[in-house]
C-alpha cells in the first residue's frame, strides 16, 4: 500500500489503520443499537389494572315441606289453614281438601304446590358503606303468591327488587297489615304480616326500596312438583329407603326425628346423606330416646356452613326449632296458635335435609345483579307420619 508521499506503508501501520476503521464502524453500529433500544423503551405509561370489586353478599334461609308418598309440597315458614282460590292463579280449579299446598289440577296432570317465606338479607363488603343492587325472583312454572316490600301486582312468575343496602341506622321498618294490598293473596293469608320482627337481624345491612327501610326481602311462592333430590320410601319393617336421584351432594347431615312433647321426649338420629346415585337404608327409629344427639346444634351448624351469619341462624331457629324438633322443655316456648293446614301440619316423624344450593334454581331461582354473591340455606322437611286429624299442630 502506498503512503502519503508515494512510498509503501509497512504492514504494521496498515494493520493499525484497519483496526481503527473497524473499531469506529463497530462503535457506530453500537450507537445505532442503543438508540433503537432506547426508542423501544420509550412507551406511553399503561393504565393501572382495575382492582376487583368486593361482592355484596345476599343470604337466604327458608324451608320446603312435603309429605311422604304425596305430591304435595310447601316452601314456607308458617301458614294457617285457608281455602285457596287457585282459579286466581289461572291454573285450573281446586281439587281435593282445603289448605295451602292442596292439589291443583291442570288438565289432570300437574299438581301445583304452594310456597312460603324465604327471607333474604344483605351484607356489605368491608370498607363499603352502601351499594345498589337488584334481585330477581323466578318461580319456574309457578307464581310469587306474596312478597314484601311490594314491587309487582298480582301473582307474577317473576319479580325484581331494586334496592340500596347501607350501613348505619335503619329507619322505621314497616310491615303490611291484613287489609293492605300486599296481603290480598289467593289463600287469604298474609305471611309477611305474621311475626315479621322475629326474622330481623342485627348484622345485616339496612335495605331501602322505594324510599322505605327494610331489614330483609321476603317472598312466598306457589311451585310445581319438580322432583327434589331425595326420593324416600317406607320399607316393610317401618324403616326408610333414601335414594339420591340428584347430581349434587347433599350438604350437612340428615336428621331423622320422631317429635315428642319436648325435645327430651323426642327421638333423633343424625346421619350422612347418601351420595348421588346411591341408596341408603335406615332401620326404624327406637320407641324411646337414648343418648339423643343435639339435633338443634347440628341443624344450626349446617346452616352456618351454608353461609348464614350467627344472627341469621338464630332467626331461623326462632322460626323453626320448635316446629321441627319440639320444645326445649314444657312451657319453655309459646305454642303455635295459628292452626296449620294439612300440608303444613307438624309431623310426628320427619326427615330433614338441606337442599344443595346448586339445585335450588329449578324450584326457586334468585337472579342478582353483578358483583353479588348468593348464600342459600333452604331446609327440606319430609313428613313421614302424622297424628290423627285435628292433632297435627304444635304439641
């Protein structure tokens, strides 16, 4: 290679020039890469992800009552005997005797059942003082016989409450009276007016509907005879065969009870329910109590496991413990003064179990607005044996 004066450069100098040229080119390339990387790193700041909204909880308790071997079913807390004008339901003429839950013929095939007092409470999440929500009640193939607070006319198949749940003091609660429009029911009975304060709790949110304050939402429904999970038959020896025809496990325990004048005179048996698709066989209950389990405690524990608060479990107990299990002692509780119809007569022997919440919508569907969690505790009482006519009420 020629030098600047026309001479040849030595090889070492050529190598140095080539090295510095290559190094310069490499640095230029690195600068380009750095610039490109810097350009890629300069981006618009992304919006922070929205935090999930803590859900409002709605808690429901109630009872479904049916008789062994009959297509008669009632979901209720309490109800007196009345003659039902089922024609006002638009489902045909009354068939059979009188009282809630008696048969109703529809083209000679369908039997309608009457329903009663499920109650629904609201619980706000921590740190939230108020929240609006909606709750729709649907009775597939049936009607809502009465409800409170009243938001619909007549006996619709579905209704919707729009409510605001809030913390703090609740205004004066108002309940209907027998002459109110809300009490004009097909069976001439207003369950919403029957000892409503007994179902109030201290731990739930106050509910405002239409500018008025309420402790809970209430509805009573007439249901068609959609099969319940357990099919129960009486064996020849007086025992029971219990077939689980549903697809979801029964929560809690079964309680087999023969009800005496007091709880000490009652006979109880606690057992695990059969798994779906299986059948359990029970021997007859003994004639006298022996080492009786605490059935009330078991009932309350299972209700709590389904999601009820302590106050709600107590409210359920005030409504049902005496009717289901007998008095704690003679004179310890006031006897039920309202006579029951045949469909709600207190059975001398019964089987109690909790409905799987996942299967309740086939009978009584609750459809809440978004960001609402439902916790439902609905007990089934299957009457197995009854006292003579006229002796079916409280002992």
